[in-house]
């Protein structure tokens, strides 16, 4: 009898151990499933994307701390943002590496925290940002170190870094301070792709360059060169920028209020202008798609940047295209998210928070005011509804709770909203 009990006990133990092992296997399998790749993230509306810079001061010499970055990331996570875009890994600017540290710490504090990064490596030409004449046919000697640092971070944080972007608007001709020829970007993209083949970078890491739609073949003939064609074939996907906001000044054919709309209410005129702005962005997207397909290539195209500023004393303000205010930003943000989510396009909306270093000498310069949040943490009109839902309750920026601009009074906001000029006004300029 005792022998029978003993055998039963041993068999029970073996069974329980087997069950536990199965559970471990299931847990392990679940953990493996949680490991997502760029292919899983990009184009997936469950992984909303945004361009992020955490700078609070007028100079990047003042770097945000990891604590401050964590504060921002909690805010963005509350908005269901899961993918960030950063821009450089330069030695004196540890912002991107600190973002990766901040995400790592938040994941340790809360294993449900989920955030990924499109890591930018800054690329420019010889003599860029110096008192010498930029040489656009020769690359900066600093580029090699930038790529090396990006590789190191991608290997150090493979669970977070899912994309490396070689350059930011580095090929577009209007970037006169620093642009390079496509062969430079192609060289570094091929280098990174080779590292993947050699097992020196994660095989699922995607490589791209993030540039203006024109630089990807969607613009003038001058961009249609063989090196660009080879680049399109070399990247894992195309990351293109489109800015109807800037084009409201430079190419305003879509922006003017038609004569047939002159008797409509002002809000209707504005809403219809913003619908035309979205169609203008879609036209840019289609132009890149068509050029890519003309090469016999078919790969994903996502939007690496697009946005709308809320303050301008220059080309886009009262004495310019009158494109600038929070109301128009709200319409653009909502329409852009609606289009890209439905179309399976990732949109790295520019940008999360205002950054005043971008035009440090002009506080009212538009470049300082693209954020969905003010520097003090106030939420602009596009995300007032999220404040109402209480998703930011208990969260702060610089010690300030997240509240609405204009004290949430839409009538006060609308007083600062200007109707775009008529088609006749634009043609008369």
C-alpha cells in the first residue's frame, strides 16, 4: 500500500513538473511573440508614430535629462504613441542615446510599457555648418562616426531600435547648408545592409533614409539620377516628407480660397482649405509611389515627417499665407491620421513638443511651434479631447499638469484663426 502511494506521489510530481515546463514553454512562446519587428510596426495603426525632440531650452547645449525624457515618454505613451523618430547620434548631443536609456528604464518599471525608435544618423557634406562654402559633392568626414554610433546603439538596444534612417532631408537641394548627393546616402545604406548580412546588425532591422518627397523622385527631373534609383532599390522602405504648410507659401496653388467659395462661412473656407492640404500631401505620396514603380520596385512608403505650426511671424502668418494657428493644426492632424491609418501608412507626425532651439533668435518663428504640446506641457487644440478623456491625469511636464491651451475655450482660440487668402490675392503676389 505504501509502495503504491509512493509510486502515485512520484508520478504526480513528474506530471506537475511536465505541466510547469509546458507553462514555461508557453510563457517563452508568448514572450517571443511580443518581439515585434519594423515590418510588424510600420503601417500598423496600433503603432502610432511621432517625431520627438525633448529639448526645452534655446540651445541644445542644455540636454534634457533621462528623468525629463521619461516624463515625456509617459505622456506620449498615454496617447498610444509607440514609435519615436530621433535625428542624430552626434557625440555632443546624447539625446537619442538618453531616449533609449529612458525607454529601457520605463520597461523595467512596467513590463507593459512599449516604445520603439526609428534612430536617425545625421549626414551632411564637407564644410557644412562652417564659415566655409559647403561642398555638396564631398561628404563630411564626420559621417562615418555617426553611422558607427548608430550601429552601436542598434546593437545595444535591439529590442527598441527597429529602424536606422541615414540622413534627414540630406539630399534635398533646398537644404543648402548641408545637402549631399544621393551616392553618399546609397553608400551608407549599402554599408548597413551589408552589416545585416554579416550578422553584425539585427537581420530584422530596417534601413532607410528620411527625405523630402522630391528627393525620392516625386519632384523635379534633377532628382531623377541613377544613384537615387539604386537607393530606392537598396532601402527596406521609403521614408518621405510632405509639408503642405510650407507650400502654402512656396507653392500655394492649392491654398487660395476659390471665387466660388467666397460667400461661405469662414470656418467652412478653412475646413475646405485643409481638405485641399491633405490632397496636396496625398499628391506628394502618389508622386513618389509612381516614380518608385516606374523603376519596377514595389516596397512600403511611409511618411517620415509632416506637420503644421501654430505660430508664425514670417511667411505663414498674418502677413503671409495665413496658414498658422491651432485650429488648422487640429484639422490637419486629424485628417492626416485618418488618411494614413486607413491606408496602412505610418506617419511620424512632426512633432510631439515645441522646441525653441530651432529658431532661437526668433521666438515667434514657425520652426519653434510645430509641437502638439507647448514646452510647459499645455496640450494644443488637436489633442484637447485627450485631456477631456483624462488620459493625462497624474502626468506632468516640468512639474506642470497637462492642461489645455486657451483654457479650453474654443471661442477664444477661433479669434486667432485667419481665413486663407483668396485665389486672386495669391495670384496678385
